[in-house]
C-alpha cells in the first residue's frame, strides 16, 4: 500500500496540474484537477495515516490528544480555500478594472520562445487556480476532519 | 455606469464572503465586517432600485452579460422593477437579520461560519432574483440551499440535525425535479435564456418547436418552486426547519427565501410561459395558455395553505412554532392573488393580482421577521418561548411588547400598517374576480380568504393574551431585556408603520414590478437574444 502510494501519488499530482493548465480550452479545469489532487492526498491518508502529513512531511510534533483542528495541515487546508476564493473573486473583479463586464476573460499568445516556441497565457487560468484551491482546500478539510472522527 | 450597477449587489456579497473567511481569526472584526457588508449590500440594492428603476430619468430596466458573452449564449443578469422590488425586500430583511444576529446569537456560535453562511444565503437569493437564465436560476437555488442546509442544522443537536436532514432530502428531490424540468425545457425550446425561451414559445412555428411539453415540464418546476415557498402540500418541512434554525435565520428563511419560490413562479410563468399557446386540454383548466393550467393548481394550493397554516398556528404551544405555521398561511395569501392573476385575462385584474401578491410579500417579510426577532428577544430575556411559561410581558418589557404588537397588528391587517394594504389588495383582487366571473369558485376564494383572516386574528390574539397579558410568570419576573435587541425591533416596527402611512411610493413600486412581470415583449426586447435564430 505504502509503495503504491509512493509511486502513484506523484503521477496523479502531475496529471492534476496538467488538467489545471489546459482547462481553459481543453477537457480539464480547476474543479477536476482539485478533485484529483484530493484523491492523491486521500491515498496518502489511507496509506500512511492521518498524522503523516504533519509528522512525516512537515516535521511537526503531533500531540495525539489534540483535536484535528489543531493540526497544521488542516489549518493550511482552510487557508487554501480562503485564498482560492479570494483569487477567483479577484480574477472576476480584474475585468472591471479594464472596463469589461465582470468575469470577462482574455488571452495572449507569446511566440518565438526558446524551447516552447509559443506559450498561451489565458486569464481564465487565474480563475481556474482559484477554483482549484477552493476545491482542494474544502475537500481536504472535510476529509481530514471527518476522517479523524 | 448603470450597466455595472446590475451586478453590484452580487459583487458586494462576494466581497463580504471573502472578508468573512479572511477575518475568521478575529471574531470582533468579522462581526463588524458582516454588518458593514450587509449595509453595503443594502446601499447597492438601493442604488440599483433608484438609478435603474425608480428615479425619473431611469431606464426602468437594465441587463448585464456576464463575462461579455452575448445573449442567448452567455448568462444574462436582468434588473427590472420586479427584480429590484424583491432585492429590496432581501436587503431590508438581510440587514436587520445580520444586525440582530450580532446581538442575539452567542459569540462562540457566531465564530463558526455563521456570518459566512448568512452571506452565502444572501448571495444565492441575489443571484436568483437577478438571473435571466433558467439553468442559472437552478444554480442560485442550489447556492441558497447549500447555505440554508447548514444554517438549519446550525445548533447541531439531535432535533436540529433531524430537521436539517429532512430539509436536505426534500430539497434534493425538489432540485432533481427542477433540473429535469430545466433539461426538458431546453430540449423542447432549444434555449435556456428566459427571454429567448419566451420569444420562441410565443411563436413556436417560426422556430420549429412544439410547446405542448411546456405544460408538464412547467408543472415539475412549479412543484419545486412551491416546495421552496412552502405551499400545501409541500408545507411539512416548514415548522421543523424554522424551529431548529437560529431565529434570525428563520426570519430570513420566512421573509426572503420563501419569496424566491414565489418570485420564480411569477417570473417563469408570467414572463416566460405566458406567450405560449398549447393545444391540449386538462380537466379544470380553461384556455390554452400555460397560465390557465397554473391558475387552478395554485389557487387550490394557496387556499389550502391559508387554512392549514391558520389552523396549525392556533394549536401551537410555542411562539416560534406558531410563527412557522403562520408563515405557511401567509404564503397562501401571496399565492392566491397570483392564481387570480393567472386566471384573469390580460388587463387590470391580472395586474392587480400581482400587485397584491407583491405588496403582501413585502408586508409578510417585514412583519414576520419583526415577530421572529421579537420571539428571539423574548427567548434571550426569559429563556423560553413556550406560551405556557410566559405571561405579563407587556408590563415587564413595554417596548418589546409594543414591537410585537405592531407586528401582530400588521399581520392581522389593521390600518395604517403595511399589512392592511396587503390584505386590502388581496381582498380587492378576490372580490373583483368574483364580480367578473361570479362563479362558485370566486365565492369560495373570498370565503377562504375571510376565514384565513379570522384565523390570523385568532392566533395572534392568543399569542398576545397568553404571553403579554395576564399574571407574570417566574420566567418573566426574572427577565432581562437586552436594549440592543429591542433597538432592532423598534427600527423594523417603525419601518412597518412608516411604509403603511407613506404607502403610495410602495404601491407605485409594486405596480411597476407587476407591469415588469407582465411585460413579456419588453423583457424579450431588453435582453435582445439576437443569436440562434436559425434553430
């Protein structure tokens, strides 16, 4: 189980990030990428236990008696969805600054780059990143808190 | 820029939601921000209502294409008089409820996402009133419901969880029906934009569609809307949910989210479906417009709600249960004039029916939230809201009693309070329908409305004499009334009196709203769904 998780988790995370990046004009997007990322974390929880993220990855002392809300990872998840919501809302507001309707999106294609040749920067990505963070934060908060009970 | 103004209320709520999350570690700042956010919301709604609808040189209505995608493909937000009227109700009740929550709900509980959820509830309500897209309406319903599920189960005790769970299951079933209806309507008409759908249904031959399924699909949507509005036979979730939610939330659920259901019925049937002609006959429905199918169903459900709500309220032991049953009956009073309007031919009676419903909705939102707040104040003063444990409150807390008295009188319909005009217009609509058709049904409607009015007098009198008159009970003797809570009550009571005395602007606004609901062509022209003609 632990070996599988060790191999599969990075693959899932890379796939999630690629879905996030292509989401604005190909299948994918912030929501599905967020769900996939949560799945990767769920796998870690199942394989390594609830305290692993704090004790193994972050190197924190975990008091076994303390509530799950005291875990640093849970605090981080909650901050993630807060920041994500702020990013998503702010990306909508940004359009208003350019005198466009709320949530208007645009894109630029940068050409003649070495190695990549051309790269597309879409403003929708900012919104997608916000959605991604909200989904990851909310699902992982629920997962870790409910999982602890 | 009048155009950006359309989404201003929504942007304000979104900003407050982010602020609520960010300020969570600082409860005091969060409370201040919550009040400031709802105040900003009220200001935004006021600006929308004044600059777009009411002021002399206002355009009367405005649209907004979200993200710059043109109708009918993008999501349209529409502010017309009807939306503005409903938003105003939401803003007044929302502001009062947030201020009252700050002084009523205990501090620790307020920290647990209370204000965040409340603003999410406001967000859903705002979206539902603004949107001009049928699927988007479903989405906003969901936003509103997500927040209200948690708020109903907020206190987390066994009975709260049970009520929350019942509320959740019922509304999930309702949402599925609504989603089916929306999907079916999309399959039938080929569009989700309300204006575009209205245009296509009015001239089905030009677009090669058959409008007959609209009757059945509309009935599915209608069932969901009346579930949200708590009309009989979908009323059974109401008492449990209202009793378990924190009282300021119950006031908002009764005052605002129920009205979203009624608003959706009016908007979808009168603005979208009204132009269609369907060649099928259903027993009991005269005419070929979908409105003719709505009228008898809504009339029966509204009448039954008046009777069930009124009879239920008489038998209650606690104030909050009485108010919950009363709100079933009062929504019936809103539904009956809508049904009269649906049955009437286009013209003044149809408009009068809608005006009566809108004025009644405003009155009910104000009076019911005042009474819920008063109950909350009684509970935090005496620790109980059982009628048998109360008595003699009138001499112990005269100002609180005065506010409750004003709310009760408005509910009964005593001039010059707003409730009088609500009742008066409902009776006028019923009487004019009786003289127009003079059938048995018309007489029955008048009889039901009369019985409903008498029942209202009975249960408000019973609550008043039991809890405010008589000998002081030990609970009342040791009561400490919080001044800050009473201040909110006095504000709302003053508003009810002022709107009743200066009723003319309210009537003008409601008339404009009713005309906006009936002006199907105007709505289509305003949104101007140019694309998709070749379908």
